C-alpha cells in the first residue's frame, strides 16, 4: 500500500518589509488567515468584555457602592453582553470554522474566498462602530454615548423618547453591519460543506465538526434575519417616525420581544453547536475511540436546530401571554432537553471503555461535560413556566446562561485552542501552563457562577447597579466578585502561553495528537493550498484507515 | 370631622409601624407567604428533586468514566476496542428522558393553569398598578384610594378569601412587579393590560423591586407590600380616602408648594395640586420610605430629595427644585403634615 | 512522514457535488425569506390596529398592471436563460432586455402609487400603523427589485459587449434564481397587503 506525501516541507519565506506583511494580512482571502484574524479579533474583545464585567462586579461587591455611576453601569452590562455574543463568541466560532472546515473536508479554501474576507471586515467594522460610541454619541459624559438599553434592547426603552441621543443607534447599526457579515460567513460555510467535500466524503462520512458547522450555518441564515428585520424596524421608528414599537400609536412592545427572541434563542444554539463540534472531535481522540453513535449525534443536532426555533417565548413567560402560550413554550423547551441529553450520553459513551489522556484539550472538554450538564438542568428549571415567573430576570438566569456560555461554550473553545494551536502555529503550547489555566479557570468559574444562582433565588433582579443591604445578597455578591480575579489570572496565563509558545514552543509536526481527520495529514501550519493533492476518503476517520490498515473504519461504518 | 380622621390615622399608623419595625428582610422565593407563590414553590421543589436525581446519575457516570478509563502508563500501546455505538443504549437514553419530560410537563401545565386561570372571588380587592420611571402608582378604584410605592393589602383567610387582584399597566416603558414571597413576577408593558394576584396568608411586610430594566434608576424602583390584618387594612383605607388635612402652621409651605412647579407633577387631594407625573402626596407621611424605597421617610431625607434628588437617586425624573433654605424648610414641614 | 488517505480512482471520477453558485444563492434566498417573513408578520399583526388615519380600504388600489409586468418578467428571464443555454445570444439579449424593462415598469408603477398615496391621500410612514407597515414591507420588496434591476442592467451591459456566452449559463441561472425569488415575494406581499389586509 503506497502513500503520497501531500505537503511539501515548509519553505522559509524570505523576510519581507513590515508593510508588505501587514498588507498581505489585510488583503488576504485565505481561509486560514481569515480564521486567525477572526480568532485574534475575538481575543481582543474577550479582554475588553472581561474588563466591562470586572467593572460591574467591583461595583456590586458591596451594596450601595460608588465605584461607577448608574449610567456607566447600565452601559457596562449592555456593552458586555453585546460584545461577548457578537464580537467574541460568534467571531471565534466563525474563525475556527473558517480555519478548519476546508481542511477537514479536504478542500483548498472556502467556496467564496472574497465573500469570506468581506464578511470578516464587516464584522470587524461592526465591533469598532459599537465601541466608537464611547467617544461619539453623546460625548464624554460619564463614559460617553455607549448604548445602555441592555443587550436585548427592549422597546419602548429604545424609542427616541426614552433613549435620546445616538447611543441606541450605535447598538442597532453596529449589529446590522456585523449581521450581514455573519450571513456572508454562513453562506460560505453551508456552500463549502455542501459543494466542496473531497471525493468519497459523502454526508455520512463527514466529520462531526463539518456536520455541526453545517447546521450552525443553516441556522444563522434563518435566525440572524429576524434580528436584522427588527433592527431595520427600530431604525425606521427612530429616524423616520415609524410606529413599529411605538406604544403611543398602538404599536406593541411585545412584538419587539417576539422578533428579538426568535433570533435570540436559536442564536444561543448557534453558539453552542460549534462548541459541541469541538467536543465531538477532541473527546474521541483523547479517549482513543471513535465518537459513539455518529448517526444519532447528527440527528440530535439537526433536531436541536429545528426545535430551537420553536422555544423562543420561554424568554417571555412573564409578559402576560395566555396560559396556552405559556404551556406550549414550556413543552417545547422541555422537549429540546431530550436530544441535548442524548448528546451528553453519547460523549460519555465515547469516553467509556477508552484510554483517556488528560491533556489540556481533554480537561476542558470534561469540564464542559460537567458544566453543560448543570447548565441544562438549570435550563429545565427555567422551562417550568411558573418556576420561571420567580427566576426570570433575576441573577439565577444570569448564572444559568453564563454557565452555558462560559462553562460549556468557552470551555470547548479553550479546548479547541489547545487542540488546534499546534496545527495553526506549528508549535506545541506548554502543557503545564495549559493545565494551570484550566484549574485556575475552573476555580474562578465555579466561585463566580455557582454562587451567582443564590442571589437570584433570594430575589435579586438583574441589571441593577446597586442593591439594598439586609436582603441577604451581600455575601454571595462578594464571593461572585472574588471568582472574577481567578478567571482574570487564568486568561493571562492562557494568552501568555499562546504568545510564548508561538515563538518558543517545540515543533509540533503534522499530527501531535495521533488523530484521525484530514487536517492532521498536512503540515503544521498547512501550506496556502492546504493539500498537494486533494485527498479521497473511504470513512469518517481517513487517517485511522491509513494507520490501521488491518482494521479500517470503512469495514464497520 | 378632621380630628376624628386625624386620630384614626394616627392610630392606624401607630399599629402599622409597630408591626414593621424591621425595615428589610430576605425576599426568598423558597419562603412563600401567598397561594400563587406556594404553588410555584411546590412545583419548584418537584423540579429540583428530579433535576438533582438526573445530576447525581450523570455525574456518577462521568466521574466513574474519568477514574476507571484513564490511560495508565503501564498499558501496552494498543488502542482500546473501537465501539461505534449501540442502538439499545440510544433507545434507553431517549425513552427515559421523554418520560421525565412528560411528567415534568404535566406538573407544570397544572400550575400554569391554576395560577393564570384563577377567578377573583367576591371578596377580592382590586388594585391597579401603574409603572412609571422609577416609581409605582397604586389605585384602588372600588375604594377610592390613590397611593404610591407602598402597597397595603389585607391578609386572606382561606375560609373567606380576600385575595388582591392587581391590574398591571405602564405609563412609559416596561417594568415588572416582583415581590418573591407573594407571587411570581409579571411585567407592566405600555399599551397592554396584564394582571397578577396575591393571596397572602401571613401578615407582614414583604419587599421586592422592579424586575425589568426600565432605565437609569431601575435599581431603585423598590417595592413594599404590607399585608395587614382586616382591621388594619380598613383603617388604612379609611385614612387614605380622606383628603389632605391642612393647618395654618404649614400655610407658608403649602403656598410655596402650590405656587411652584410641584403641582405640575404631584397631586394632593383637597388642594389645587393634581399632577399625575409623580406620586400622589396626599398621605406621604403614611409611607415609611420615599423615592420608591430609595430612602427612609425622614425630615433630612425629604429635604435632601427636594433640594437634590440626584444625591439619592441619580437619573430619577424629579428635578432639583432650586428653593432657598427657608422655602425648602417650609415645604418640607408642609409635606410632613400630610399624614 | 506525511501521509494521505488514498482510495481507488473510481471514487474520484464519479464524485460530483452541487454547483456552488446555486447553493449559495439558495442560502441567500433563505436569509432574505426570513427577513421578509418578519415584515409580513408585522404587517399581519398590525392589520386593523391603527389608532387613526386612512385605512387600506380607503386608499389602496390594486396595482394590477405593475404586478402583471413583474410576474411576466419571470417568464422572460426564463426564456432568456433558456436561450443562453442553447447559445442563442441575440435571443438571450432580447429576452433579458425585456425582463429589465418589465422590472423597471414595476418600479415606476410603485413610485407613482406612492406619490399618489403621499400627496393625494396623506398616507406616510408616520401617519399610522398601516402607513408604517405598508411602506416598509412594499419598500423592502421594491428595494430588492432595484438591486435586481442593477444586476440585470450589469449583465445586459456585459452581454452587449459580448462578454456573456453559453459557458456562463450557470452563473446567469444563479442570478435568475434571485429574480424569481423577488417575483415570488411579490405574490406574497400582494396577497397580504392588497387582498387580505384590505
């Protein structure tokens, strides 16, 4: 049996002028470079969003604190939420998808490389536009004219009467612009996965990373548009005097909520499904077994995608819908826990009977399993509408969704960083520092977000810049704030590790993890053309077939 | 007769105040004191038990896997058996969760129905709550009472229930009425009529606050609900129905109040002041707090509030009144006569 | 040693996946359909809820002629793409030009209708909920028609310079998908605004 080398030895390029190097990055259409641009952009905004969170937590560390004014605090929670969702998690997931999908399906690039670049720069511009509000907008009173209407910008608070000046317009326009970027990337993802798979890679032989990003891309197409539409309506209201959400003219504040959450709920599945994809690639490799139940994992994900578009009003249980409406949405929300639970069991099944290697990527994925379990269970509590009437808009909900976004999604993203960093940079990160990052972050995460559930149960609403003493909230807020500092140190360790390893890490080679998908068959980092010859595959784990010719996967699939 | 009314007021105030010496308490959703909150509490315990069981099972499986299947250095380099899946397992961990969901769903649907479809009995008290940026207006249409921020309702005897049904409206943007020990929260949305009901079975003072972000001072749109005994409640209603009692001692302050912009926003029944933008001040001194709970109702705080509201509640819609010290003192003394 | 997955050449020779242009346009159409759906939902939700001002019945006239023009343009573009596939370039140019003309007539018709509504009937986007939802929904569609007209014009120019030939059939078909989508949306908008809403 012969094998062909498909990547030439990396050639050291002659050093270029800095301006040339920068120009090549700014004008690139290479999916790998765009992927890295997305990821670096996300890290920058992760730090900014983290600073905003830290400011809020310091303000809340004791009751009646005067660290920041109420106006500034209200801007902080608005900017923190908007930044983290639209300019951290979505870009980093698009970045990994951009980098990995063509490699993992054996293609040379995405389907539309120039659209890819255009989408990135649209998203990037959206972020800068949002932050320009601090110095634009109303000027420098307090902290400038940054939006302060909350990341879901409920009407009629966003009407011109209640939000004078341009702060709301910055929110609306920056998300409109980056929304078009998201749609562009989603088009690229879907078309690439549908049309550019290498020979032999039928849909049933595609790695789960590709399947789950296909579902995510399709969801983005359907789901970002309602937000775009609602924001266009808001702009018409604010600029042209339209009455979509103008309650004085008979408009409906609840209509905004419906439109926003028709976007907002599937959006969180858009965020978590790529996280599932990372876990579905990492856990098998570090358990030394294939993913358990591949067809069911695909079916469950598609089911989650569909069902997620029917649950949105569980964010609106308190707005006075009829008992039939509340009952329906409670039911659909409970139902979605079934395919989600199936996935958790399948990951467990993958680990079961394996030979687990606790390298940093795997540690983060195990943390993900534990935390996603808890997040799902608090989600079930919230799906019981009457229980929701107590818990919604309180710190219990804040704890729940941070458990999902930080405890589940961010943990898998960290896992992905460590897993694919060797491929992207050609060097190994420092394993000891990776483990330090993990443990510090676990401690900080649990200090902050476990105890955050309690003030919610004790009646503390969200989005308040201060609170009354004597309600039993003080001790919990103190503990929550302390956890933040552990997380800050952990992030510093993470960034330091990546920076140092990028220059001084050991060479990684093509396949440091002894993995089985196509990206590990090319050099680290891959050449611009990815593969010297487009590969052809016979199973879901083409490299397993090569490494185990006596026992290839295509005999069993 | 004004003196009878006055002594009636004093008596009721004294009894009210002596019961509620402690100003704050913990609004714990697991310490319900009213029927809808009770129903929610029972459902939440049921849900908690089920989720705790699920957590225990899955966590044990995870912990066991992590412990038992770790790669040991002494083992050979062979890969473990490559298992691709198992249809029986998939069936098992699909069917069991579906059953759990069905059980949870029926329990939930029952409580949704019992809370939302409750019909007011004949003895029910009707209150209309109107949310404002950043205070609460309470009207009792059948009783002819208008007040603000501190709600008084009678305790409800299961034999002759007197629950309070609250119609929820908004004058500006979205708010949410949340007093955890008395009921789940329901939003106040402009151009929409919502409602909730409270059926308290213990007297006491219960705290809460606005739970839907409504602007700069959302955090200080606090709520107090006083659950009174039936006599206390009727005394309170009788006192609240009276127009403002005025004496000559406060005539100076009253003049300033009525001649300045105060009357644009505030109403005092029995006088020319009938503004609706701010709280009704007719019985201001029957309340223990001002600025919707942001400060206790004392002479100093009243003066501070009128002179510079931003020092107590920065961003509230009450403007600084720019009175000189003498006028300020006079107005404060007048307001303090509004019992 | 770097390796690759290998397989018999037969897999490669039979491997064919959909054309990326069509799939991409289908994705775009999906996203656009979602946007239109939200505006249609808003329109339907607000039927009968205006607090004042003219009602649809009072001011709307059925834009029959403009609609016939727009929907016929789907037929002409279908003929155009068919001609291009058969390398009949002059027929292609003719049908394409007709498509552009019919689309332009539709936009002119919309413009005249709006002029009438604003100046003669006093209906603007700020008048009431009907004005708000009418102008935004019909305007969103008209905007998409205009984008289509720009595309049609560009391709017509290229065709007149001889740059559009049979081998570009797939690309032109992809654009035609967009134009058909715009027509289908008009059927929905027409039904909702001029039939159901009146």
